[in-house]
C-alpha cells in the first residue's frame, strides 16, 4: 500500500497476523524489531511511495515485503528472489537474519536466488539446481562441488561456486524469473518488439531487410533466439520470464549502437551465468566502436565485476571511491579494509560501505569501527587521493575544450515512418489485447441488447417522445461513458511511450497519430455492431442515412471520450485515479448536457456559460435528437389545435434544441473537439518535458561532491549504489 509508511505497513500487518493474546505494545515491539532486522530503521517513517509520491527504492520495498512475511515466524517460508534489488551486502544481511530466525525454532526456508554471492551461498544447507525444468542436482550444498568434480566440471579456483554451477548447467543462459516486469508491449513477440523498435530508431536509408537483419542479430546476441516467436506476456497470457524481458529491453536500446549507454540494473532478474553472458556481449559491442557504458549493478558476480574498467562506489549519495577497478583493492587496503581471500571484491566493498546494517557491520569488523565511521574514512581518503585530483583535472580540461558535444540519442527514422510503424504496432497490440476493445465490444453488445429490449418497438405514440429522448440520451451519455474502460490499457501504453520517448525513439506527435489511426477500426466496429442492435430493436427512424449518422455520431463521441482520457492520463498516470478523474469530468458534462436540466433552465453563470458549450453531450444530444425527430409526426395528447405535433416542434419546445444549424454541424463540432483534445494531450506532454527538468533543478538538494562519470582512458564504468 503505497500511501503507508514502513512502520505503518508492518504494524498493520502485525495487528492482522499476530494473535489477540499479544498486547498492542508487544505487536508494536515485534514490528519495530523486524524492521530493524531488515535494516530499515532509517526509513521507518518514509512512505512506501508510488506514482504520486516518491518513496522507497525497489530494494527497500523488497525488504518491507520480507518484514511482513516473517512477522509470524512461519514454520515454512517460500522466498521468490528475496535479494532482487538489493546489493550484495544487504543480501547477505537479510538472508543471514532470516536464517538465524529460522534456526532459532528449526524452521524451513525455500528460496530461489539467481545471483547469490559466495557469502549468501555458504548460508544454505541444501541446494537444488534446475535446468529447463529438470533437476540437475539436489542435495547438500557442501557436497555439490564433489558432484561437479565427479562429472568432469570442477569449480576453478577463486570462483564463486554458485556462478560456476549456474554457468555450467545453463544451456542458453536463460533460467531467470522475477516478478518485476519491464515496460514492454505484452502482446508482441520478441521478434516483433525488437523489429518494430528497429523501424522506429534506425534511419530510413536502411532497407527493411537490413533493419530486420539488425533486429535478428541483436536478439541472437542477447541469447533470445529460442524465444523469438514467444509473446512478451502479461496478465492474459503467459510469456517470457523476467530475465528474458530484461534482455528484450536491452536489445531495444542497443539496436542503434549508441555512443553512450546507461544501464540501470541490466542484470536484475538474471542468474549469474546469464548476467555474465549479457554483460560480456554488451561490453564486446562497446569495445568494437569505443563506446561508453555506465551501469549500476547491486550484486555483480566476480566474473561480471572483472569486466568493468572503472568503478564508482556510492554510499548515501557520497562518493566513496571512483577510479580504476583494479586499483580499488589497494585503496581499501590502504584504508585498513583489505578484501579477505576467496571473497568477491564487489561483495566486500559493498558490505564495507553499507550502513543500513550498521550493528552487524560493527560486529563483522571485530567491534573496532562502525560502518558510518568507515564510510567517513573512505570519503575523506578519496577526496585527498591522487585519483580524485586526476578526475577533477580531467574535467577541467574537458570544460576548456571547444570540441563537439555528445547529442542525446534520437530516432533516425522519418516522421511518416514513425507514424506508420506506431500505427501498425498499436493495431496489433489492440487486436491481441482482449481488454483493449474486444471485452468492451462484448459489454457494449450486452448493454445495447438491454436498451433494445427495454425500449423494444417504441412506436410513434405521444408517450414515445419521452422514451426516444431517454433512449438517445442513454446512448449519448452512458454508452460513451463506457469508453473509459480502455483507460488501464492506455496507461500501459503511456508507460511504454514514456520509456521510448525518454530514449528518443519517436516524437509525441507520432505517438498521437499512431494511437489515433490504430484505434479507428475498432471504434467503428463498436459503433456499428452494438449501434445497429440498439437502433433497429428500438425501431428508430427508418432509412439507412439516419442509421449511418447515428453510428457516425456514436463513433465521434467514443473517440472524444478516448481523447479526453488521454489528457487525463498525461496528468494522472495512475489508472485508478485516472478512471475516477475521468468519470468525474464526464459526470459534470453529462449533468449539464441539456437533458437532466433543460438549457433555458440552467443557471447562466458557469453552468450555461461556458460549461454547457464545453460539454460534448450538448452536441451529442442535439445531433441524436435532430437525426431522430426531424421529419416525424406524433399524435397530440390533449384536445384542441392540430391533431399532431411535428418533430421540429418537439425539438424546439420539448428538448430546446438549437435548430439554426444542421445536425452535421454537431458531428463536425465533436470531431473538432477530438482534434482539440489530442492537441491538448500533445501540448501537455511537451510542456511537462520542458518544465519537469526546471522543477527538478529547483527542488534538488545540491550534492556534497560533484564527481564526473568518465576518465581519460575509460570506455566503461560500473557504478555500485548503496
């Protein structure tokens, strides 16, 4: 629950899970103790966080989840990737604490971990190795090495045994699974996702065949050749594992072979073997053209760590070390923290500078010094080191140079190409996603059957005047209101757009055009099929021209509501809050659209002017009424005067419809509002892109130390974050 603080989330869970025999004080103590055990004491009063408020990091959220599950000290505990998102030091302390709790009461823990450090690996008593669903080994952890030796695969010296085992049994470096999904279009296959991206990013001078070859080659480089025709997968269909999705994301970003590539946790969700192969392949690509890679990795294996040329260690935003990876060990030795033999250096560095588990670190150092004091020593030592001075000197030299600058990566494809590709991709996604339009079509058919049977064969009596008006109002208001059902799917599209836009795959205008044209066929189907059911069951005015206008007006209303929800999505990215906001806006428009309160009776300030003319229901109601009542006559209910009443009289006197212009003008106004709303969406996105950096710059806390991210001889930097 994103609005709760860490303390509240764990305490509420303690109240729900722990027995009533425990007092509130005891439950609170258990909750606080568990929070401290997971190293979250400094974040106790921080909200979990979501779209509306910045909160915990991914690793901290994972620890909160573990806190909640171990409150009751369960007899059997299943942990799916409990260390995902944690650095190696935090992983060790979390797993060590869980195992200590288990040993106290002889409890059983079953955990799946893709990249255990050597220290974490030593904590486990038994090991189960799987490859493509088959059991390779299941037995004592200590006996696993002998098993591999007997089968001709001894573990090399100075290598983490778990890395060796996973690399040996991994036939295509793909057995990873995590619950965290990358932002990808779930209905596309791997080949389609990468190929569409290639069309969007690569220049028009390349032929389609060349783009396809580049896409296929990149897929093979990431070891995804066996999953080329597998869908990404989501809630409606099982697809790729979390690790495979991460590799698809990497495929998409390296298609253009960028000069500077930022990788945020590229190995998250991959086992150690897959991590090595993926990073090794990326680095080989970088070395071919002397490209620069900046990667943040929490738990690099020893093999992955050796691939990096430069290392930046951060602790609570302060630079602990920045320089050559090979010189890092000497730096730690000089400051009194040598790396023990047979230990992964990155595990040692991260554990030393991690203060989340300060008490445990203190014990691990023999009680001589706390982690906080150790970090202060490193920061002071680095500031006075020759490496720091060299970096600052190099930055100064760069600032004085007049050479060219590295431009932000953008799409090399033309605007027309972007529009065509996005239209095709969105059309395929909408076709395959049941929740986008097909489920809505089924609901519309059901609603129109209800409307058709309730108002069946309405006739031409005097009482049918009110019934026709009510039926048409329902179509104009509530039937179009259901268009907000596609909002969650559009929010997912917005997430994909945000990621791809950030990397310059295409522009906002191309996204708007692609989304608009791809949705037209589906909205036409929804307008025609359910519309025909309602129209002919009710027995509205005969004539194909009247039905065509009815369907066209319904189509324009649905497009308008979708355009309105696009604006809402640009302001409120959360699908639940967005639906509430969109429903509220439509409710206000519906209320003063001219049916519930006739136009002449609306209060003139605000509701008549301007809200009545802003609400699209005004034009929808008037268009439907003109289309239905013009040309018809109805018998009068009261004696005296002419025996019949014309449709024009009903429009003027009963519904107060403006008859000074044609019904086609109402349709034109609605389509004009569609264009206006989509332009507003485009404008809001562009405005947000301009304003957000300014706001972040004004609200950002100035760093204590500014450190560059590149040194003269480097093409690769590994950034370890705490």
